[in-house]
C-alpha cells in the first residue's frame, strides 16, 4: 500500500519537475528569440538595404520616406534626455534614499513610502500627459519658448526614475553596518559628516547600481518622452527646442512606415540599438558588482 | 570645541569657529534632505490633484461605459476599459503560472549549476528589454509572422514576456520569506518536494505573492508602448466594441489616451484624454490599495499571523 | 544608594565625575542613580555580569545615548568640572574630548591613512604634512606603526582583527582626546592580540584617562588601577583594583569576584 502511494507521489514529482523546468526554460527561449528576431530585423537595414553602419549611427540627415537614415539626432536626443534626467534624478534620488535610511522617523517613513509606490504605479502615458498639459505650457511661459524639448523631457524622465533610484539607494545605505555610524559619531563627526564621509563612500557600489538602473529606465522610456519632446528629427541644439529620441521616433513612425520598407528597417535598427544599450548597462552592473566582491 | 564646555581650557589644537561652521552645514544638510523628500511628496499631490481637477468633469456614466465616437463629441471609453481588463486577465493567465513555476524551480529545486545560472541570467536580461522594443518583437512575431494582425492575444503575449521577470522575482521573494522550518517539517513527514511546495510553502507565501501579482497588474493595466503595435491603437465603433474574441483588435484605455491626444479627431479630445488619465490614475490607486489589503488578509488567513 | 566614592588618595585629581546618573530605554531603567569619580590618567575598569549596565554607563559618558531613539539620560557627567549634559553643550564637541573604542573593530572601508586622519580632517586640519605627522604619531602611540608604515594607503579592512582594533585606537588618539572609553575592546580578539591591546592600554595612561568595560575579571585585575562593580543597573562598589579583588566591602561584589554568578 505504501509502495503504491509512494510510486504515485514520485510520478507526480517527476511530472511537476517537468513543468517547472519547462517554465524556467521559457525564460531562456524568450530572451533568445527576442535577441534573434531583433538582431535579424535590426540589421536588415545594413545588409538588405545597403545603408552603412557609420551613416546610420553618425549621419544627421533623417528622412524616413526620402531614404535618408542618419539616426544621430535620435541617438543624441536619447542620450541628452537621459543625461539630463540622471543629472536631476540621480542626486535627488540618492538624497531621498539617504533621508529614508538616516533621517526619517518611523511614522514619517510609513506615510511617505506608500506615496512613492503610487509614483511608481502611474503609467508612463499619464506622466506624458501631465508633462504635455502642465509642464510644457509652464516652460513655455517661463522661458518664452514652445515649451517642449529636452528640458521638458529631462524633467519628466527624472521624476519617473526617482522611485527606482530612491529605493535602491536606500537599500544600499541600509546595508552599511551601524558600527561605522557609531565609530564616526564617537570621533566627533556631525551626522552630515558621517553621511558624506563614511556612509556614501561605503555604499558607493550600491549607489552606482541605483544610478545605472535609473539610466536604463530613462533610456527605454517611450510615451512620456514622445509627448513632451517635440519630435523634430534634428540634432538637438538647445534644451528648449523640439528634439527627438530613439524611443519616441519609433513609436511615432512605426505605424506609418510601410512593411518591408527601409524606413521600417531603420526603425528596427533603432530598436536593436536600444536593446543593446539597455542590456549593456545591465551587464555593466553585473561586472561592476563582481569586481567589488 | 573645547569652549563649548564652558570654562574649560582649550586643550586641542583646532579652532572653535570651525565647529560652528560644521554645525551649520549639518543643519543645512538636514533641512535640504527633508525638503527633497517633502518636495517629491508635494509633487505627487500636485499630480493627483491636477488630474482630478482636469478630469473630473469628463467622468460620467456614459463616459465610463459608452462607445467612443469617430468624429463627434461625447464619446466614451467603455470598450477601452473593458479591453484593459481583458488584456490584463489574458496576460495574467500566461504570466502567473510560468513565473511562479519558474520561481519555484529556482528557489526550491535548482542547485547551483549552469542551467540555474542560465535561467537567472535570461530573466535579468529579459527585464532589461525596453517596453517599446518588446512591442516591436510582438509586432514582428504575432502581427506579421503569425499573420494575426492586431489582437488582444498578441498584446497579452507581449505583455507576458514583459512581465515574466518581475513576476518571477515576486515569487522568489515571497518564497524566501517562508521559514525553513516549514520545509523541514513537511519533508520530515515524508512528503515529496513537490507536495511540500504545493501544500506547505505556496500557501504560506500566498500573501506576498498576491500582493505582488496585484501590484504588477496595476503596471500591466497602464502599459502602452508594448500594446500599440500588438493589440492595436485603433478604435472600434458600435456593438462589436465589447468583444471577448482574443483575436480581435483591443485598444486599451492607456493606448486610447495616447491615440486620442495624438490624433485629436474629435472636438472634445482633450476632455476625453483628461478623463482617461483620471480613470487610469484611480485604477492605479485602487490596485495599490487592494494589493496591500488582500495581501494582508490572505497572510492572516493562511498562516494565522499578521504579516 | 551609594555615596560618591572617592577611592583614590587625595593626591590624584578627578578627571570625570558622575552624579545621580539615570539611563532609561523607554520605560526600562538601565542605570540607577550612579555616582562615580574617575581619577585622571589611570585605568578604571567597569566590571559586572552581563546585563548589569556597564556598557550603558560607559555610553553615557560620551553622550552616545543621544544616537539611540527612546533613550533618556538624567543626572550629570562632568569633565574637568563642566557638565557634558548641560543645555547648549554640543555632543559633537564632547566626543572630541572623550573618545570611544568599540567591542568589534569598526574601521571605515578606507585606507589606513584615511581612517587615522578622519577625525583631524573633520576638525579642520587640511595641511597634508601635518596630517601625515598626526598619522604617524597616532599609529606609533597605538603600537601599530611598524606593522603598517609601508602600506598606509592600503585598505584598513585587509588588516587582522587585532590590527584593526589598534587602528581604531589610533583613530581615536588622532583626535587628541583626554579620556578614552573602551567597551570590551579585546573581547573579539585572540589571546595574542588581546595581550598587545592590554600592553597598549598600560602605555596610554601616560597621557590619557582610560575607562574600560570588561567582562573578564582577570583582565581587570591585570590592567586597571581602579575597579567599579555593577549589578542589574546599580553601581555597587568602587575601589582600587587590589582592594576590590582582595577585600570587597559589599557581599554582592564578593559573590561576583568569587564566581558565584558569571
């Protein structure tokens, strides 16, 4: 009797294991297919439509329907918008992470944290809409410009990456042992001196991860950017002039680019570029972490 | 500093005025950190108030259930809201089982080794794929290669790929919160690993697991970039708009906000957009609150302990 | 209640005086009405079974309880006659004159040099020559100079436990305090490292007043001039070390000394 039951249980176990491993394998299959399809479609521009890689990466002339595929304006736009976002959102996020880990009393943290969670949950299209209807007119009034452009995009993006940077910074700071805080205080340091001279350096690798993940999030952001950037396919020359980014261009024109056209292939190439940048950043984190330990 | 203790002879070689400066810096730093935190909270309040003020006038029963209009004012977003939920459910049907099983495998079964590393690495890499890129993958495979054109199913499968890593992480975290003693006790009673997982571990992890699922659902509900080119951004009109067929176009509310503000064909496009934005915000709040409440309740029920 | 005991010959000056010290953690009173005179440039050992409050007492002497939410200190602690708990006194300044070494070595994840000059840098010393001098002087005083003089720029975390603890002592010395508080500084170290630290403590009394918490009676007997016995939050007895260990006046002290309870 026991033997029969045991057999059934073991059979059950083997079937379960099959499902478990298959589910895990799906992850591997998924990323492989994604990379594969994107690599194929993203390189069609080069080997099928005979556009050279340097012309694509560095050319500043873009006219999808007219056969000009210099993507430099979009690359520059993405980099600048992201750079601007991390310039604001990075220090601000670390500061608030510092606030949560060192300053905030329990009750304050308990009220503020759910608020940050709401910020995370707001869909990017809603951020874009707020940016378009609230921020852009504001910038227009203050700076006597159109209002859209890199300034607007940078601000919106910095807000969107804040929760990521805040929570990772806080985690990195909390991990620093309390004995270091005590040691610094016992040497006569003020709280700020302890924070700036001991805690932040000690948590630096974790803070770097926070910032890099913020960058990765910003560079992949599409909708919010598209609504406030202005979508002019020109090299960005000012924070207040309309510009364009890789993500915004893809979402803008993919619907119009005819299937099989070089235009569409160029957009796929931009998507491939985005994928490579995003994956590259994460690999950077992996290896930066490996080096530290 | 020596003279901060009044009357004591200065023993150290450092000056006193420097101490005052340091105290000042410390106070300024404290104020600035508080200001940073408060400003972010203030910003959130600003956004919420703004969306309510702008969108409240658009909300009406007709808006919430009525059909969108092709050219006239007064359209609603009923089908779009329906589609948002429909696509969400479809997505969860695929995402939850796969992620939970994979999470269980990694957390409970897999020993260190190449397969485990590979799966972990794949999940991390999958998590880095930007949503627009995932949308394009969906376009390539489901829309073009499979010739489905825009479908709810295509959108759901794309969203599944997008959310697999997050859901797996949720599972792993929920499982790691289960005390080792549960496993040991179950195995000591002669249960197989799978029986242990199914009957002892998963039930006690149900709280954090559900919280995670509901929170991720909130993100899925608001997803746009991955759906525009897979589930479609076109609006169907008339009775066919409320549609359970997964092989039909399914513009969700978030995508509708995008297409409305972009095309602005109807005269009240701005108002529809405002209303849609408000509905999206309210849904996010509902998901957030529900996630916490449900998680707490389930943990109480299944483990008898408060979380 | 114990009278403020004056265990030393009147020739010795009192460096610190504790009067009516109470320490509360929330509602729990961890130290009750402690009174003590600490003689200058001597080693005062604080002994007692675990949980008796000796660490609590020690931390009240440099206002470390300010950092613990929910902790409350009443009474006075004077340094050369000035109450460190007087209103308007900056705890940062207090800790400049009263330094502390902890149970587990806690060097910062920085270089050895940066660890030692951390205090002076905070207090405004910017001259690199002067900092190098301070570094050497402090490391010599902590009996660590010869072992690390060639690798000052290497990470402090590469040092052994005993070396790290001596580094922490050097770090405190660099600030030029007058009193050094030590909370079981050798309890996490092996016997060889422990004896090095004990030798060092003996040297320190040339310039500093040392108050050391120790759970080892043998250590107290080895290195201290005066000993104070605590039990369950009360300061029971204080006297010269030889008096306390050979003819304690309070029975509770005697019970502890003779090993009645650990």
